[in-house]
């Protein structure tokens, strides 16, 4: 059971990482578009800000919740 839970936590971290990178890259693309083409419509500016903030918030929440499990897992591997 514990091994299954660790595997699920590993998959959750992987999904969060991939999703966060995708969202961050969307924000970078929107920023490049803003700099080269011009200012987008008003609703897309807060979306760009969220695309830069959300990946770091998700990473911080994950790290705060699971840092003990990560440390324990890495200690068991050594």
C-alpha cells in the first residue's frame, strides 16, 4: 500500500510539473506576442499574469505538503 501511495505521489508530481511547464510556456508565448504584435484584449492580460503565477503557486503548495515524503523517499533510496 505504501509503495502504491508513493507511486501515486510521484505521478502527481510529474503531472503537476508538466502542467505547470505548459502553463508557463503559454505565458511566455503570450508575452512574446504582446511584445512583437501589441497589447491583446483586456481579458488576456490577467490571463498572462495568471500563467506566470500559477506554476509557482502549485509547485510551492506541492513542496509544502509533500517535502517530508520526498525527503523520506530519497533517504530510503540511499
